[in-house]
C-alpha cells in the first residue's frame, strides 16, 4: 500500500506505531520463551546445559547474521514490506519448531524464527526515523524497547500457568498464528515510505558505504562493541540463564522463577523508558548522551557482580536492577542515528543490532558450555558453574564499557562525511 497519512500524533500511533510495535512484541515473545519452556524442552529431548544454550542462542545467531544485509534491504525497500515478509518466515519456523521430534528439528525451527523476526526492531527504528522528528528519536526507540520488555513479561507468569493446561507445542502454534496476523496488518494497513535516494543506488554501493563507515569511523566501532558486549551479558542471561539461576542458586520453584522473570521484564520496560526520555532531554539541552550510556551499563555491571558472587538476598531485586540499568546500552542506537544521514539509518542500526545478537548467541552458548563442566544436581545445574559463567559475562561487559569510555572522544566527534 502506498500513500501518505496525516502527521498527527493519533494517526501516527494507529497507522505506524502499533503495527510495528506488535511485530517487535512478538519477536521478544519468541526471544524469551525458552526461559520458561527450557526445563520442559531439556527433559523431553534430553538436552544438557550446552545444548539448551545452543538451541536458545540459535535464534540470536540467525538474527544477528542477517542484520547487515537486512539494513541494506530496509533502506532500499522500506520497513513495511521487509517486516511483513519476514514475519511469515517466523510463522513457518514456529511450525517447524512445534513439529520437531529431535534436537535438529528444534534447532532449524529456532533458526528460522530468529531470521523471521530479524527485522522487527529495526523496522520499528526505520519507521520512527522516517515518520518522526529527530528530537523524538530517543523516546520512540525507548518505546519500542519497552514494548519488547512487555513481550518478555507476557511469557513469564502467563506462559508458566498456560503450560499447566496445554502442551508446549500448542502454545507455540498460537505464536505462529499471531505472526501471520501481524504480517497481514503491516502489509495491508501501513502506508509506504522509504529513503528515496537510496533506492537509486545499487546493492553493492549501499554495502560499500556501510563498510567504509565501519573501517573509517572509530566512534562507530566503539559503540558497536560496547552495545554488543553489554547485551551479551544482559540479554543472554535474561532470556535463559536468569531463570535457571533463580532455580539452582536461589532455590526458587517454577512459579517463583516466573514471577522473577516478570520482575526482570518490568525492570527492562522501566529502564528503556527512563533512559530514552532522559536521553532526549539531554539532547534538547545540547548535552552528550554518552555519559548516560556509560552510567547505566556501569550500574548494571555492579549488580551482575553481586550475582556472580552468589548473593541471593533480594536476588529478584538485584536481577531487576541489572536488567533496568543494562538497557542504557541501547542508547547506542539513538547516538548513532544522530551521527549519520537518514539514508543510512537502516544499515547503521542493523549493524549495531548484529553486534548485539552475535554477542547474545555467544554468551548463551558459553554459559551453557561452562555449566556442563560440573555434574548436574538433582534440581538442575551446579551453582559453582554460574560463578564462572556469569563471571565471564561480567568481564566481557566491563571490557566493552571501559573500551568505549577510553575512546569517548571518537564517539563525540562528528564522523567524516
């Protein structure tokens, strides 16, 4: 569908925001579902911690690998068509996952799901950059991330209780149907709008422009590494290992774990909205957003260190503060979006997202591999493994933050034309 719509807030909300945000809500449902279903999958398919981490991380692996070509496609064809088409692939992947009878089937389904929702967040960003003024970029990006947090909350306590009534395969097929509905909504209801000058460029030229930025802009490289390492720790734990930590280290039962995951999701929602609104306020007053980014990640790192040390007192609060503060890393998108012209928005944001999801895949797999070094206990995994697994994630997150802050002059400096 082509055409234009009124720039009024209500029209933009109903015709632009809601369809794209619904796609991202679904993507976070898919992202977080194994945190609740993981024990059932591990039991039914006889999966150890490494295989469970690999299976959950498969979503992030295919998601991350497709981000750079996705950026070119978003700039070329627009967010409406790309998001709608890929969500149909997510529905197919969900059906494969629900029909699986071995680890290979689960893995292929999970890979297809990751590929299918790979445009969800970046399509939101692209739509917001195209339809909203620059001074609202931080708030709109924060809104998208907050909706993702709501998606995570929706598969915590509700899914835990739903799985007591229906089989996990049935629950997963409901997500497939929802993906088809949102795909149709995007394709038929959202007006078309793209970066017109980019459509005149060959695919190879668009890719060359991106590679030039990566090669020559030290500030962009530091932002990419910083968001990748921070989200490696935050997302890989929240979407899988936070739940097992609460079970194995803090001694929670299934319902208590689900409540803890819901609290962590609430922390994410609050964090995204807080950092987004504060970032826009700083920009309007002429201040850099980078110190806010660094402060958020530093506070998150301090919380993670407590969990590494096995502190179980007020553990849900500590996890929630960790997820809240770590959302500060997503300010990399608003910082980068302001450094480059509109025609590069898709490629810039998807490259940052690629670093995020490759980092999450490696983080989930690495923690699983570490947990298998100790024999499992009757309840789950040996608590000693979490000290080393979460300790590795903490060190990675801290390294990215320090490297970013030491090179902050590169980030604050405008890139070469």
